[in-house]
């Protein structure tokens, strides 16, 4: 994989160099034929100076076209995509185009006047190139080339991301199939019945909660989106099971608050639980005071999920990695399910670890439950 990535970077660099070399050649040969048409000019010593000034002038024009190209693919187009393809984010494109185009016209005028001042009145310079009309079409071609390059690269990256998710899903499915789910559920049902017979109500409730967790993760988490209420119930059952680890004498505060209408929203399944799992893994100490605060807030168009927990010196190394594969998988899932419509902030300060996830909800995700 490293060799493939190394080769890909060098191939991409070679493509860039080849592209600009071809553009430079076109500009060079174009300038050689469109400026000077006086056959007697070669007899004058100023020919060399004119030629150097001409090359410098068009080299600078090439630089401005390159600036326009890379500003598009590195700044403007990525922000345009991140905004959900909102047209207002194309305004910087017009500003960039106008700036580069204006500079080119001014430089062309400056270069022309400079060369005219070097000639006597007996000689002339004929131009076949118009900085306004011809220059505009050149920049239009650069714009199309930059968008084609950026769109092709994004398509390849998205395709690779989907392939990696498919591999992960296949591995997860393989792990699930290694243990027969029906056998597990039957066993849990038997244990639940035995707990009821023995009047072990707390144990029976725990088994029921575990059954709900497994049923949700195995049977209900394969769809792209699911009711937010189901995800909330999953988190609540998970928290109840985690509390079984504590005797009640520890100084541990665990709180899960939900604000807003969770009945009318759909979300990607198993998305929020990753942050809760990490909080319990790294944020609970049986010897020191600790807390986990979880808050879910839903508005008309956005969802905010905040997890804040304590961390300790003995597990800081683990806390730095905090989620490992799980968090990386969540980030990829967010890129695919909520492209340009999410923001994930993770901070660690004064032994406090805080994760804030913001999702922009589409109208279909908000209204589809109400229509069912």
C-alpha cells in the first residue's frame, strides 16, 4: 500500500508538470508569432532585449494561470463541496477569476507600452492576441481543466472510501456470522427465564437490555438511516449495562440528556454510540471522582451530540488514541453519509475530554418518519 501511494503521488506530480509544460510551450510559441512581424527588427540590437521582456511577460501570465488553477482545486472547490454545493460559495471563484484576469490585462498593457518605447517610429508591432477576448477564453479553459481534475480526483477518493467501507462491512459481517445470532438469542432467552424463576429481577432486566442491544446491532443497523429514537434507546440500554460495573459507592456521575423532538428525525445507525463507548472506556475511574455527561439536542435542521468525560494520567496514552479504529471509521462514515453537512470537534484540556458532533439534517431525514 505504501509503494502504491508513493507511486500515485509521483504519477500525479508528473501529470502536473506535463500539463504546465505543455501550457508553457503553447504560450511560448504563441508569443513568438503574435508580437513582432517586422523582418528588419532582427538587425537591431534591441531584439534580444525585446525577446527577454516578452518571455518574462508571458512567464508571469503563466504563473497567474497556475495560481488560478490551484486556488480552485485546493480552496474554492473543496469549500463548495463542503457547503453542500451552495451557489454562494462560488463567489470566491468569480473574485479569483476577476483578480487574475485584471492583472493579466494590466500586465499585457504594461508589456506592450514597454516594448513600444524601445522602438523608433519607423517600426511597428502587430498583435494577433487580445487580452480581453482571447484571455477570457484561456481562463475559461483553465477553469474547466481545474474542475475536471478536482472532480476526477474526488470521484476516485470517494470510490476508495466506499471500497474500504465495503471491506470493513464484509469483515464485520464475517465476524457476526461466526457466531449464530439465533443461538445467542435463544441462550439469552433461557437465561432470562431462569432469572425470572429465581426472582433475580435485576439480572433479568440486564439480560433483556443486552438482548435489545444485540438485536439492534445485528438486525436493525444495516439500513442507511434509522429513527433517532431507536439510537437513543440503544444508548440508554448501553448506559444501564455499564452501570452494572459499579457498586454505587464510587464517585461517578453519569448523565444522558435529550432535548428536542427525537421522533421526527432519522440518523445513520450506530453513529453516536462510538463516542459513548470511548467515554466509558477512558472516562471512568473506580478510585477517583469521575463523570460522563452526554447531551443530545435536536433543532429543526441540526443535531448536536456532546460527550464530555474525565480522563486520568494512567490512561492518557490510551486517551490520545481515544477511539482508534472506531473513531476513524466514524469519520469516514460521516464523510460519506453527511458530506459537507457535519462538524466533529475533539478537545482535551485539564484532564477533560470533550467531543462535539454537529449534523445538518436534510428535510427528508426530518420528515420521513412523520409520513410513515
